[in-house]
C-alpha cells in the first residue's frame, strides 16, 4: 500500500521532509513507505520530530525582519526586506507573503500519522528492558500530533479566517473539491481537539517514573497538558475578538475568560510562575518557570544577533528598530505616561528622556548612550546623527533605537571571537494568559472589578494586569480602582500594558487585527515616528531629541485578513477573501 498526500499549494521541504512522489518521502535522499515506518519506533519518532520542526518562530522570517516591523513596534532598517510589502501597497494575491503551504504541509503530515501510524506494537522491541517506556512515548505521540495539528490550524485561522478543514488524507478527487470552513467552526475544532487530549497527555514529562527519560535527556519543547490548555485558551480569545466575532457575543468572551483562568490556575498547580522579565530570552530561557511551550532551535546560531545588533558594532546590521510609538508606551516609574501632568518627564536641554521609565524599556530597547550593548561593545552607543551607530550610516536605525529583546548579549560577532548560542521562540508563557484573562473578563463584564462566578481563586481584570506590572524586575505601580473605573481608560491602559509586556513576541501584529484597530493612524496606517538625536554640547554632554516622521504606511480594511494566493484561487476550491 502506498500513501497519497495532499499538499495544498506548492510542494516544499521543511524540517527534513519533502513530498515529491506518491508515498511518504521522509528524507530528501530516500523514499520510505508505510512498511518502513512500521519497522522502527525510531522511524515513527523521527516523523513526529519533523512535525515539531515546523512550529513557527520568527527569527527574521522576512529577509531578516520580524513581524514586529510590519506593525507599530518596529521599522526594519533595510528597504530590501519583504516585510515592507505589508504596508507599502505591494501586498496582494500575487505577493501573499504567506506561510500557507508550510502550515498545510505540517497538517498533512499530522493527518498521515493519525491515519496510518497508530496502533503499532513494534514486536522486535518486546524483549528490550525499556519496551514499556518506549510504547508509552509512542502512544503519547497521538496526543502530541493532534495538538500540533490543532496549533497549525490556529495559525491558519488567525491569518485567513475561513480555511479548508482537512482531518484526513484526501483522495486526488477530494483535493479539488475542498471548501472553506467557517472560522468559528475551525476554532471550535481546535478547542474540541484540546478537550479530547487534555487529560491524556502528560502534565510533566519529568514525573513519569520509569517512563521518564534520564535527566541528561530532558524532554523540553514537547507539548504537555499546559500547552494544550494554553492553545485552547488563546483560540477562545481570538474567537471572541472583533475580527472573528463581529456581533460580539458575550458567551465567547466568557469562554475566553474561563479558559485563560484555567491556564493561570493550572500553572499555579504545577509550579509555573512569573520570574525575571529579562530571563525570558537567551540560551537558557527554556528553563524559566514561566515558559509553557517553546519552539526550540535545532542548532546554535547568531543570525538573529547579526541582523539586529547595531550598525557600527562589529558584525551588526541594525535590523528591527523599535519605533517611538513603542518607546512612548513605556510609562514613567510613577505609573504615568510621559506626557501626562505630574509624570516628571523633562524636555529641558541635557535631560535624559529615558530616565525613570518602566524597567522593561531598558531590557527591550537599546538607545543612545547605552553601554555594553552588546557585551563585547565597550563604547557607549552613539545613535545621534553622525555618531558611530547613527545616521547617515547605511543600515543605521531609522527610528533612533535598536533592539535588545530576544538578542543574546553574550554572543560575540567579532571575527576573532565569534560564537553562537541556542535560541528558543516563545509560543506560550504564563504572562500572556494573565493579560488574556484581563481582556476577556473586561470584555465579558464591562467591569474591571468583576470575577468569574464560583471561582475558587477569584481574580479581577485589574488585578490580573497588576500581576504583570508587579512581576520580578519590573515592579511598576499597580493600577488603582479609582484610576481605571472608566472603561475607556482601562481599555487604553490594558492595550498599552500588552504592547509593552509582549513586545517583539509576535502578538502585536495579530492583536491590532483581531481588535480591528490596525487602520487607525499610527498603528498600521499613516504616520510612523522615530527620534532624531543631535549632539549639541560635549561638556556637559547634551543632546537634542526631536521626534520626526520617517514613513507613511498604508492599511485598508481588506488587510485584516491575508489574501489567498492567486494560484490557489485559480484551482477552483477557494473563494478569495474580500477586497483582493
């Protein structure tokens, strides 16, 4: 028996898998059929590993740029990057900037696995002392694969809305008759899959007794019960959001609140907690108790640092440069915005515009005068005009800032001392779900002081935000009930907190879409601002900081959802999203 596979879109190789013939092409250099897969536990495990390898991460997927540079978080310093197509009028059905094929390839592999590779017994292994442990891991693969399939469908749904929901390997005739499934049905499928496997998948792979791998072989990066719950909760949040819930049905917001609270409570049960903010990235970030699910790199790298360390620092290329909009989102340490009365912000010559700011600013953004960024750079950053790291150098930051977050400062890019480190992309972490819960509770009740009925550990929307603000290493003033009693005020403060806490983690690009605010001036549309810095005095050292418009962007209503490729639409099974 040979296997037939659907790869919607072009046939591509990812994670060591390609599909070029009428059978499972497990590696580029050899073809394997079902019988081969059944021979070995290792072969089956390799297939599952290759599916994991297709999890999304954003280490510069758009010619070095991240999605942060396609919204109001950042601007990519190099105009050659495809990320600029998101807002310069080039984005279209013939230039989709899409991960359509990658996600459906992964889904296809999941469907193949669930259809063809369940119920194996590997009789040749029965006499092995670890046979039961191997079979436990093999049987668990089913739950992991169902989780992964659901996750890939989430990625597709938030990007396109209605998409074909394919849960089996279709025949050749079926391929050309696939229709789009409503986005709410896709979201419900994801939630149902999570419910089906929730109690079957391990909560902690280190606490399986004889079935656990040795401590020197930690099973990090595998989906566990919390990852499944997190996927369900994030899906519920998106399902309730304006883009996908235009009628704003309150029951969807209630479900989003309940599932996010379940994540919070389960994290408490299993010992997950918020830690130091600046420990969320770096080579050892996967060890942090806050991490629920990560995409771990297969090998050491320094490419992200190469793309984002400042111009003028040996090896650095500038890259994703934070905007003034993002910088302005960081409050003063007294909890006021910089332009609020009583903030303490000073525009006097010689004053430091970044003094007394939310500590997350210094952890996330590299600015003029910063020292030891990165660690091997012994000179203070000169981002001012004419400085060693500023304009008019080619590739210098157009915004006046460089990126720190996700960059590993210990990486050295000098020719004589170059080194590499492992990187882990955050998919789910606990901090997100405090914010998700706050949003869902507020949108469900319209009140920042309400709690879920019958909740054994009640938490209000305001208190959930304050948990984030009070995390270790941040300790920003708590939002007081009187200050955020006006719903509009709380909503503004919430969106700001989310922008700051989750900066550069791949949320903002999608948040402004699901909230349907992307077309607002300064978000994904209109004027984008940076800072011009001029050195005006050397003793005492003084600089002049002048906001300036560096770019006008375009965003129209059709862009809330991605276009399907013209090639796919022309096959006749897809109806194009409106406006394209």
